């Protein structure tokens, strides 16, 4: 082999070696670039995973906050009890309103006297051939407890007060109805007067509805002259009724100021807007009850 041929082969071998070395460097460089390109993807995936955890924690926190949100509340009722219904009026007052029936007080039935109660009295002053004077008095007391679903005791009492006034003003058979606000009797009071014509005579009806805090007082008082006796003066009857209503309201307040002596209603016992179980006027000497037909 000639010297020229050997040199050419050596050159070709050197060239192949250089090409292999360049190819090796290019492969290593490509691997580095691929690795570098993959790094942001890994970091991005890690970041997404971290954000997802934060969102989950935030939602869980919001859910926990909602579950421990405070329960709805309502203002507690001011008065927790009622006085004995047949003891709300003094003997002097009873002597003026029902002179012949001061001891005739009859307590109405109630399953919770701390929330609802009533008492009625009747008086018949028989004057023989000159006729007789009839009087009937009824006091009803209704106390409301606060309820988160219905409202405060005072709000419920206000609703019932309005209903009682409306019923008194629209009593069945009432004639010459008059109504006016009454000052100095609880937080608010209304006096309603009207006539009721009966076969026994004309009855003069006086109704006073008063509210003090969460308690509603309804006082009914009527009178009639029977068997030829004169019809009593409606103005005088109203004066007596107003005096008695103020006395009843004062008795309610006093009963709740006694503290330990006050009766506390049982659990869950709250007055509704129903009847307070008041007694009906007794029928004596042919007289019939003159309590308004729509009175609750």
C-alpha cells in the first residue's frame, strides 16, 4: 500500500471520529434541553395541585362557618306570669260594679293559669214590683311568650289586642257603637260601648281592651234594668269599667314585680291567640248572657 493511500485512510478515520464526537455532544445537548423544557411542566403541575388544596380548604372553612352561624333570637317576654284572676279587683271596686255579687266570682277553666285566666261576677238587685238591676262583669287575661318563629311576646300581644278591639267594635247585634282610646291604662287601651237589645230589656255594654307589655286584658261590663226598672246610664257604667281596667292592669304589673312569688309557666307553655276561657254571664230571672257573640 502506498504512503498516499495510508494517509487518506487516516484522514477519513479522523473525520469519522470527529463526526461521532459532534453527534455525541449534540445528543447530550438535546437531552439537557428536553429536561429543561419538562421542568416548567412539573412546576406548573405542582402549583395547580397546591391551589386545588387551598380552594378545598377555603370551601371547607366556609362550610364550617355556615354550620356554626348563630341561631335566630327574639327579645324575651317582659312578663312571665299572671295574677289570680278573681283577685285582680278590690272589694271596694267589686262593691261598686257588682254590689249584689261581690262574692260571686267564678274562675274560668284554664290548663295554664300563668298564661291565660279569667273570672266573672254577676249581680241582681231585686226591687220587687219596681223591677231589678242586673250587672255582669268579666275579666280575661292572656299572656304571650316570645317565639323565634312567630315574634316577641309584645308583638304577639299587640296583634291580639288589635283583634280584640276589632271584635268588640263589630259585635253581633250591637247598636250605637262608640270607641275611643283610653289613656293611663297600660301601654295602650281602647274603650268600646254599645247597646244590646234583648227581650228582657236594653243592655248597656262596656268593653275595655288594654295591653301592658306582653299581656292583654279584656274587661267586659254590662248592666240592664229588668222588669220595668230604668236602664242604667252608659256613662256611669263606663267610668266604673275604666276604673276597674286600670286596677286589673296594675295587678298584672304587681304580680310580675314580686319576683319569687310569681308563678313561672312550664316549658313550652305559651299563650295563643285563642280564648282565655272566660265564663259566660249566668242566666238569672230570665236574663241571658250579653257577652258579644264575636268576642274571642
